[in-house]
DNA sequence: GCCAACGTTGGC
DNA sequence: GCCAACGTTGGC
């Protein structure tokens, strides 16, 4: 079992939006970075743990726990000409982009970016590294355990 | 809105 | 295949 941190802009899809979806599940569409895509396509497995992270907002941080709910499959938005994620170079025969489904496990208190930064044992967390912009990053079991516990403290 | 950091594109 | 220009990300 692997663990991941997945960024979402709450103005697009927040943890509360996810909670309102059918089966509290969404397709993680819109990833247009090869490294992030490869994580979904090559490494994600059903049941992998996901830290649902709010980015580009007033209070960036981990907002809840989710899990990988499907294996990767073609991202539908790449085929939709009016969609902002449309990719003219992608075809049904050889799709370029894929996504997994992500299902909410539970909303937690917000574990802020600052709190993550301040934690002595989280200095290795990928999103805290200088210049990291990847929207999907692996999380170690040790990091997961720490953040999971932090989120539990209400 | 700024800006640092990084990824992608495309001319050569 | 190099690399300058450009676009995007995301915290502040």
C-alpha cells in the first residue's frame, strides 16, 4: 500500500465538494504533467491512501483523507474541445492523459502548510521541498502516519 | 498581483 | 539535441 498527496484548488473542488459527490468519489481529471500522470498510471493501486490537499487558496493545507478508488483510465476532459483541459494532440486510440478515481474517507481539520513546515519530522515531505510544484507526490509511510495523527487531533 | 521555480515548446 | 522564450504553479 502506497500513500500520496494530491493537490486540489478548493475553488475548483474542495473537500466539501468531494463530500457531496455521488459515492463521495470523483475522477481526478485535469492532470497535465507527465510525472504526475505517471504516478497515477504506473504506481497507484486501489486503496492507496491519499492526503487531500487544498492549494492556491487562503488556507493551504491537508483538508482530509481519501483513497484511490480505481485504477487509471483515460481522462475524459482531454477529448472535450470546449474543456479547458482539452488536448488536441490526444486521441481516443492513444490517449495521452489519464486519471484515477478518488473517494473521500473523511474530512479532517485543516492541517495547514505552516503546521507541516513546522513539524520536525516532516522536512522530507515532497511538497515542502524548494520549488516543488507537482500536483501529485508520493508520501512515505512515516510521513503519512504523522500527518494522519495530526489530522486526528481536533 | 508578484515572482521564483520549473516544465514545455519550437526554432535552429 | 540544445536552449531561449514562454507558460504555469502556488505561496505570499
